[in-house]
């Protein structure tokens, strides 16, 4: 790793094997809970870069601390000073390997000075193993169970779906045996169906496309992908093609992409309503969680009270809840009457227009 390589990386966008952060994780916080969560976030970030995903199994990963994660219009990045820190490859490996299995065997650390400011670069050679957590991790924003395999989809970190774990494991095994890993990999394990292969490759192509999208444009693409997945699930069920693991993976991906889309503050009400309705359907079909489903329906209709599909689905859910001893029964009865009235008014307006 030298200055030329570093300057080249600084002009690249974040991706599967490249991550930028403005500052080092807050290991030295005086607040115990903040310190513990910062430690777990760092472990998650290193594991995600080490694993990458099935399209980048034989690539070196880089975590660069002390620079902005967004490129400026001229292709440069703002640089910040990380201060006088003492961190070694040994200390990082000890910190990460205490919480993962199998352990990471190698990584490198170096401090560079750019524009008179110090930045830290951690680079991780390709690993032939699938690294998973051996304990529960709690980051500032999320909690992850023991046994989680973290991967990166473009610049974001996710727990791997079952199909992604299998594809990543196979890609790493090919790397271990010296075989070449192609960018769009159709040589997946023989026990995977054509549906699974198509699913993984579609998702990888979308993740590549996402690196160039920002804000509402990215959020809308996430919602469109989720709607496409929902149609695929319906088709598989209609055809009697009950590949349970694949359908579960699709539902999990739908949920993850919609939650990410809803995190964009300026997303307009129509798209928010669509995303919330889809989350309601995921809760109903995948989790069987009536209360969560009902809550998402309410939030969808609150944002767009003339949303016919949400009203129809919400009324159906209310009917289920009011016929049981569910704790939401009384509120469901109230919403049932209110939503029936809204739907009736909507149909009247539609009739008047026709």
C-alpha cells in the first residue's frame, strides 16, 4: 500500500470492498454503552469488508478512516484529521477475532498524511473463509444475533440471506482452490435452482447500479425492486414452486430494502405509503405478525388516505383481528369502520369521474 494506491482509492466510490468513514469508531468514549456499541460496529464493519459478497471473493478490502464518504463534484474527498491514535494490526485482530469464527488471519494498518492531515487505512487480503459472529452484536442502530454473516451490497452492510451465504461460500471455495471468480457468477452450487441463480444475479446487478444513485432516486429504485420481488413470490406460489428458503430470502430482502428506502427523509407520501403497505404484506405473509401488519397498514393509510390497495388490505386485516382475541381488536374495530367509510368515499369519487 503506497501513496499512489491511496490517491487512486480516494477517487473511487464506496463499494463492496471499499468503505470510507469520517472518524474512527468511538472506542475511547467515557460512556460505557457508547463504547461497547462502537466496538461492535467496528467488528461488524471489518467482518462485512472481509466477507464482501460472492462477486468480490478474491478482492482486497479497504477501510479508510478520516475522509468523507461522499465524493465532491470534482472527484475529490474532504479530508479530516483522525488525531494521534495508536492502533496496530494485532490490536484490531484481537478486537475482531474475539467475536467471530473462524478468526481473520491477516490485515494491515498504516497512517498516511494528506493535506497535512492524518488518515488511517486498514486493508484486508482476500480470505478463503466465511466469517460469522460468535456472539450477539449491538451497534448504535441495530442488534444482530450470534451466527450472523455480514456482507456488503454496494456501499451498505446487511446480514447475508441464506442464498447469499451459499453463493459466498462457494465463491470463496473456488478462490481457495485457485479458480477464477467471475463478476456475474452463474457457476453457483449445483444444488441451487435456476430461480435462485437468477435471483442472486438480479440482486447483484441492482447493488452495482445502486452505487451511482442518491436520495429519492435510490429510495424509489429500492421500492421498485421490492415490488418486483413481491411479484416473483406471488408467481412462485401460484405455480406451486414452493422453494421455501428462496421465498424467505426474498421476503427478507424486501423488508431490508423497504426499511432503507423509508430512511430517506424527503421521500414523497405516495412512495412512503407504497413502502409501508408492502411491509404490512411482508409481516402478514412471512412473519404472521398481525400486530405489526396492522401498524404498517395504519401508517400507510395515514400518509395517503385515498390509497385503495391499502384500504382494501387494511379492512381485510381488521376483519381478522376483530374475529379474534387479539389485543388490537378494539382499535381494529374503529379502523375497520373508518377505512370502510374512506373506501366508500373513494369509490363514489371514482364513480363521479367515470
